[in-house]
C-alpha cells in the first residue's frame, strides 16, 4: 500500500469515527424518541461501516 493510499484509509476511518461521535452526541440531545432512535441507528450503521472497513485491512 502506498503512502497516499494509507493516508486515504486513515482519513476514511477518521470520518467514520467522527460521524459516530456526532450521531451519538445528537442522540443524547434529542427529546423526540423516534428521532432519537433514528440518530442511534445512523450511529450504529457508521460503527458497522468502520468495522467492515477496518477488517478489510
């Protein structure tokens, strides 16, 4: 893997972690239960994407 490819992978993993964090924070502030569940589901999906991507390495 080239250095440029490695930087891309690190960047992509970082974005997925950022999205997880943002969804978690948003879910913690949302009062509406349906919307809160949606934010939690999006967080879960980003966690899965991160794990799948990480496992490929």
